[in-house]
């Protein structure tokens, strides 16, 4: 079974360009095994053969692999720090020209939250956020901008009132004004070229799934993607213990400065 998984990883890389070697193995294999069992396939080989033929199964697989739960204002205490300390500082230094990259943005909740908060400081027509993810399905959902009530639960009411229209009983459509602030693109953190000159990179709740080696490489690449003084904002369980080894400084948890 272990050998099977080794050759499965090679085939998945060929099919999806996702290198499962970079993700923590025990956790990933357990997830994949349960998905395959749910569909009653006998093993990796028959499942892979079906993945090649069945577009829906393929999309489900990519979607499942990439674990894409998200929500607006995830961990609100950190967004308070953004509002009271980090954004005012960036605005003071760079005015309206702040380049922000939301890496592994999932369904858009994170980059749209950034745009709404930033709109308290600069006009929306000057806000530019690049938002990327490896998964086309979540990017389509992000571009659509339709969310359920649950994903908005932590978002301050002033933003819900200002930038959403209620659709039906429990869905909310984000405004075009905020949509225009964000450019969504497909990007694989493990293989694609990184943008440069970013004043802030937000990458939250994805590196937890990666091996130490993969994380190490990504922290270095983020460093190079940041402008001098740029800030890396990470998830609540993703403190970088050895941040100095990559060249970062840190005034407070979850925010690292180049
Ligand atoms: C749990 S979501 C995090 C979303 C958002 N950053 C947040 O904190 O709410 C993880 C996202 O990482 C993306 N992802 C996984 N592997 C990736 C990779 N190699 N390159 C880019 N994105 C990846 C997934 O598609 C998924 O949308």
C-alpha cells in the first residue's frame, strides 16, 4: 500500500501539477484514503484511471486535496491589529500605493476582507490586491462573490451593510466596488513564480498542511517577494519560530517584517 501511494503521488503530480510530497504525508494520505473509500474504489490505481476520464470526479479531488475552508475576518483579533497598527503604518509610508498579495486566498473571503478594511484608509479605486490560489473552483467562486451568512459571521456589521446585498433568505452578494479591488489568478506556491515588490503578503491557513522543507522554501520566497519593510501576515497557528533565520523581524505575533 505504501508503494502504491508513492506511485499514486507521481500520477497525481502528472495530472494536477500538485506535488503531494510537499504536504504532510500522514494527514494527506488519511484524507485521500477516506475519499477513495467513500466512492468505493478498490485502490489508488482504479481511482486514478477514473480521475482521467471523469471531469467532475477530478474537480472534486483537487478541491478536496486543497482544503479550502475560509471566512471573512478569520481571527478578528488579528484584523484589529491590521486596522489599528499595520494599515495605518503602511498608509503613512506609501499613501495609496500599497501592493498586497493574498496567497492561497481560497473563495475570496480574505482578499475581500482586506479590501473592505483598507477602504477605511484609501479610496477603493486605488486599492489593488492580488489574490491567488491553486484551485480553479475556489477562484471561480471568489470571482462570483456570493457568500452565505455563516462566512460573514465575524465581519464587522458596517462592512456587511456597506458592501453586500442580501440575495434570497441567507446569501449575500459582494459589491462590484470591492470586487474591482481584487485581481484573482491561479498560482501554485510550490512551483510558480512569485510577484515582487509586495508591501504586504497575507498567507494564512495553508502552510500548516506543508512539510517543514516546503514551508522553509516558501518563507524564503515570500521574503524575496516583499519590498523592503514589507509585512508577512500569517495564520493563528502558524507562528514562524525561526523568523530571524529567514531575515524577518517581528514586533508582534503573526506579523513579520522584511
Ligand atoms: C484553508 S484555505 C485558506 C484560505 C484563507 N487564506 C484563509 O485563511 O481563510 C487553504 C487554501 O490553500 C490553497 N492551496 C493549497 N495548496 C496550495 C498551493 N500549493 N499553492 C497555492 N494554494 C494552495 C487551497 O486551494 C485552499 O484554497
